[in-house]
DNA sequence: CCTTTTTGAGACAGTATTGTTTCATATCTT
DNA sequence: AAGATATGAAACAATACTGTCTCAAAAAGG
């Protein structure tokens, strides 16, 4: 039915562009095509404009994030346990967060992308409010602030991983520790 | 001695470019010149290349940060108290951090800029190690991780302030609370 | 007041990128 | 195997931005 060539090119382009634009958001589409081992014309056939390409990556990233989170949503995990689990699940795809954060200022997205984004944020916020009601999370902290911190810590972690400054498992442990208990010494 | 026009144009250009490029790193130099109420030719007379302009903003930002931090360095504050104070001092200029973080991937800086940056980071890292030795900061956390978290939390705060989502004083309090004690409820 | 210097406006060439189109070739589907 | 379709290479126009230059006007300094 569907031509295998199309799928192959599409995949190669999505992977390559993510890889290239993550490193350098200014990269020309020639570079992307080259990295994807695909002709420049083919790139334009698949993604008519640059914005179109970036949007496709954004949607794929958000979809990836969503797919990682739904198992947690459908499970009966709540509050702290849910957040704990979420961090573990999202850390491996933290570079997707990085990408979204990076292009956020460069491209104006349409409703579709925003909806996906808001949806994920709403889910996280919901867990936080739940945790606060249950008394496991500090109710003095604004939910928006906590969401933002979570976001930026994942970003930090992704950056450290990308630069090979620490091992993934160690980062995971340190992130959770810091997020829940802060940087203060336990004994203090 | 020095022509007042030069200083005036220079200041206007530095302010305008920071403002414009913070919003949109892609903005053309025409937009910058327009915002600065200065001719495009004048912009090029002051800053021969785009990179040159961005570098100037980066240096000014780093200098600003440095000037904010030196009073703390020369004081005898240490460990937690020093970090506490630092957060308070840096929060008002968090948008400078935001800017640096934003352009970091877009421009390759020369030694001068790197030195200034490394210098600030080293100072912060020094305080953290000190705090860990004194037992006020969790010694299990990597100093690099803590620096990174600090950085990203300031970024979060700056973003929230920029979007008028919370008041500055409240953010300051929440940032310190989260940084030191995490998001966990005290009673938990 | 007179000289020097900066400025703004505009024209200008150079360059890079975008996006389109064509056509022969290779690869798929049936 | 045969027809349909995606692809690569290349040429192409259009655009946008960069960086340079000139010149008259404005503003500074002594």
C-alpha cells in the first residue's frame, strides 16, 4: 500500500533533523538533508517549509512524552509516587524537552502543538495538586512553580547527560533527591 | 573629551539589542537598530558584526553578574548563607542568565567570555564545596549538579517573572525553599 | 564660531538560504 | 515484467540579511 521509500525517508529526516537542530537550531536544511542521507528536494517534498519540519519534530516529541506518561496516568499511582515515576520515565527522553524548550522561542506554534503541550502540563499539575492535598508535597509552593522546577531540572539533567558529565543512573538519583529534599544536608 | 553621542548610541544599542534578542534571538539587526532609535549604519559602526554585538551583551551581562557577586565574595559569608544571599542578589538580573543560556548554543565565544563565565561558575562551585564540607549541604550531591540546578532554577524564576505569573518576592521565597528543602512537605 | 566627528538615509554588492521545478534514474507495488 | 511513484542532482528565482560605502546634515568640542 504505502511506499516503503516514503516511510524510510520520513524517518531518516525526522531523526536527522532532531539530531542536527538540537545541536544547532540555526542549521540549514541542507545540513539536515545531508545528515539524513537524503536529497534536499526530498526534504522539501516531505516538509514544505522549515517551520513545518520543526513542527513535526515538536509533535513527535510531545507524542513521545505523552506515550511515556499515559501508563502512569492509567495506573493508580498518585502524588509523590506518580511524580517519582514520571521523572524516571521522562529522564531518558529529556533531550526532547530540551529541544522543545530550545525552539519554543524560535517558532510560533499553532493550536495543535499548544494543545498537546498544555495537556501534558495539566496532567503534571494535577498530580502536584493531588500531592499537596494529600500532604506529601509542600502546600506553600505554587503548583506552577513546581511544574516549572520539574521542567528545568529535567533540562539540567538532559544537559549534563548530553555533555557526559555524569552517568544517567546517578543523575536520576540526584534529581529525585534534590527535587524532594533539596540540597540541604539531611542532618542539618 | 569623548563625544557624548558615542556613549548615547552605545548605551541605546546595548539596551535595545538585549531587549530584542532576549525575545527573539533571530531578530535582524535592522530591528535592533529600530528599537534603539539609531540608524542601521551606526549600529555597524559600533559593532562591526552581529557576533560582535552579542558578545558585547554577553560581557556586559557577565560583568553585571560579577559585580553583583563580588560584595558577597569579599564579605565573610559562607556556605548556605552565601548561596542564600547569592540567590537574592541574582534573581533581579536573572534575565541576563536567561540571555546567556539562550545564545550559548548560537554563538561560539572567545576565551575572554569563557573566562568570565568560568570565573563565576568557579566561585559558586567553591561555595557549594564549602557548604558540603561544613555539613550544611548534602555531600552526596555532585557540586556540578547543584550548580546546574541553581542555574536552571534562576532561569525558571526569570521566566515566571517575565510572564507575570507570580510576584518577585514570592518567587524568591519559593526558590529558596525549594532549593534547600525540596518540594516535599515538611511534615512528611 | 569654526572645525571635527558622529549620525541617518540610502544605495550597493555579496552571500546564504529558502522553496520550486525539471528530468533522468532507481525503486516500489501489483 | 510493467506501470507508477519516489528519489537525487541540478538549475533556478526570490528573498532576506549582512556588511560597506557615500554624502549631506546635525551635533559635539575647543
